[in-house]
């Protein structure tokens, strides 16, 4: 629980402010100072530096009577303010305050943690991460110790996921564009995952992952004769096939070239379906010869499919997507093997599923910020921050589906709360049942080739629009330099307004088309978060530097868009050739 229900009273302070008084542990306690509330508000405002940045977002713990929020709003008239109030008894009181209702950039939350995350998603996004200031008001952190701890844990998880999302988009920006554009001809011939809902209702599924413990029990899967749905990632495919264990579904999600290297020499002749999405390495998709089932992570693929394609993107790893797939197909129980999520025996992967030319040693893997978590069977095991985040994501999925039995048959690694720990041989004996039919191809009536052609043409128009605006911005930047040197303040202000308008137009068009969004993400991020034209009274040298920095960004925009249009034209030609 990140909230509580405490009786409250509203009183007046000696210096004329409203103050909140709550009944906690049978004691009436003031939040703030009954005698000098102005001093409390001033202390709160002093935590904020004087930079009146219009993009700054304030995340405040504690509403009380809102006097400090009024003062904050007076200093920051147009900024977003998000306030969390842990006392649910205050909810109706807060919702009746007129100045809050009128303030469209002010949001007061008084909710449980699931609602908190949903609201945060709508309020603070990755572009705004570095602009967010978190502040406590008065004695809230002392009065709500337990609630604050849980709130901060949720906040830390959300911000970590947001940062991972941002960093992943930055790192894979070009790769995701390339995979999407090159996968389109295969998406149009594939089948959306939507058609496979509940096809294995109450059938057991085994999620095979590549953790260090996999080699301890993988051979036991030979006991099965298509009596459980075996879902394999790319890293474990070779291990299974070499032991004459054939999975019913192969899932590959990573865009990197290693994804293809891990399955090369196997997928060319393997006729099991491939579960992929627009970000999957294109060489995997091209060389796989079986049926293809796709899920989606963006609106672009939805436009091709003519409907909202189910997203199995979750948690940051292909194992999370495999688990989501098993859930969507109706499987129960869902069994994990090789899901160590830790450095069992000082390894990251099992020796039978490691990279073919892997030379990485544990000393290269471990980090100073590694932690020790509860291990399967008791004790502690070392894990990395990223692996631990994966574990937390699994636990969130498990909690989301209380009617499904999750069994951890991994012989080592980190404990996954919410799972039943059981040896794999016992799981097989207890849950294997009738033979499972192979995954069949379903006919899909929507003309995805036509949709893809039309959507690509729209994306090309969007790219041409942004090119036009970027060229105009470059002209404005040249004018800005000249106007600043001759001290034409009116012209400088006009140019800055025009540049802001162009940025907004580009952002609107860019966000509308995820095909070019992935490619341009790092440039957009820098323009929208690091653009420094608004610094106060720069000298001529500083202004020249600002202009040159921004010209470089728009030049990169133009190069990226010209690159995109070339690939769009190539894909349109391929779609026409294969009609």
C-alpha cells in the first residue's frame, strides 16, 4: 500500500495560511508549521534552483492544503506539476478545490501503485526524464515512512524502465529502422499473433531460456513427445536441436546481428513457426523458411495489419515475450527452465547455449553495482542490475495473471516470487498430457500488402515534410546569427519563436510515423531536450556555438531522412515485385 486513510482537519495558521492536521496512531499531527507556515513554504521553494526552465516537471510528494503548490505555481506559471498525496481521505477535498480544477498542467494523484504507474506513463515520458524534479513537502517523509518507501520503490522502477527504454531507443535507432523496413515484405505474408488467442487453452508450456543452469536439466525434455508446448529463444535453439529436442515455436526479438549468428545453420531447414516483431534481426526473418507469426511494438505495424496487433513486448528480454505469448495462447501452467536471472556459478549463460565464439569471462561481466538476491532453494546469488530488473518484470507479469500457475524448474539462479519451485522431472511427470498439435497457419483476410504500400507512401510524405521544415530551420539559424550580432532583439525573438514552432511541427509529424521515429529518435531527443538557445543573454561566441550545434542537428536530420526515403522506395519496389 502506498496510501493510507487518516482522519484530517483543516485549520488556519497564525500567519494566515491553511494547514492540514492528521490523526496518525491516535495522535493529531500538523503537516507544516501552525505558527509560521510561510517559513515552511519558503524552505520548500529553496530546494528548487532559480532556473525557470519552461520544460521542467515537478513531482511533489504531499499535497496537504496545497499552499506550497500555489507558491510553486506562482514561480513556475506554465510548468507541469504532478503531486502525490498518500492520504486517500483527502481525495474528495482535493477534487473540490476550484483552482486545481482550472489548472490543466496540475495533476493530483491519490491512488494505489498500479494507478500511479498508469498516470506516470501519461505524464512523464522519456523526453522529460532529465527535466523532472522530485521534492518532499515539509514533514511528509517522516509521517509516511512505510508509504514513502513503497512509493519510492515504484518510482525507481518506473524511472529505471523509462531510462532503459530511452537508452535502448538511442542505441538501436538505426537498427530498428533497418529491421522494420526490411521485415515489411515478410510481415505482409505473415500472420498476426491475434489469431492464436487461447489455441492451447490449459495446455502446459515450457519457456526455455539460456541461463547457466539450463545444461543441468535440458536433456529431460527428451521425455516429452509433443506433450507440452516448448517455446525456445534463439540462443537456446541450437542446444535443443543438437539434443534432438524440437520446440514448437521459435521466438527471436533482438535486432543485433548476434541473433542471426546464434541460429545460423539451423533455421534454414527448420520448419517450426517463427515468432518475431518488426524489431527482430531481418536476417533471421529472411532466412527462416517456416510460417511466420508476428506481434507488434508500434502503430506502424498496426496500420499494415489493419488492426491493433497484440504486443508481446515486455520486460526487456525475449523470455518475457515468450511468456506473454504462452499466456496469450492460453497455456497453463507455464514452466521456466534456464531462467537464472543471475550469475549462477559465475556465468551469464549456460555453456551449451553461449555464443559460438564467446570469449567473455566472468571478470568482464561483473560490476561494482552488482547485488545479491535470494536464490532458488535458499541462500543468495549474485546478479546484475539489468538481470534483476528482468526478474522484477517477470514478477509483475506473474502478479498480473493470478489464475495461471507459474513453475520455476530452473536448477539455480534467482528466486522469482510468485512461482512454484519444482524439479523439471517432477513437473514433466505431473503436467504432461495429451499430444499438442503443431501450430497451424491461419488465413488472414486483410490485404496487408496494400496497407503497407499506402502506409509507406504516407511515411515518405512525412519525411519530405520534415526535410522541408529542417531546411527552413537552417535558414532561420543563419538569420539568427546575423540578427544577434547586429543586436536586432525583435528579429532574434521572432526567429526563436519560429524555430520553436518548427520543432513542434516536426515533433507532431515525427510522432505520427513510427517508421521514421525510430531512425530519428536520437536527433529528436537532442533537439527537444538539449537545445540551448534559451540561455539568458549569451555573448556572441556563445550564440555562434549554439547556432552551429543546432545546424549540426538539422543537418543530421536531413541525412537521416534522405536515408529513410531511399529505403522506403526500395521496399515499395519489393512489395510491387512480389504482388
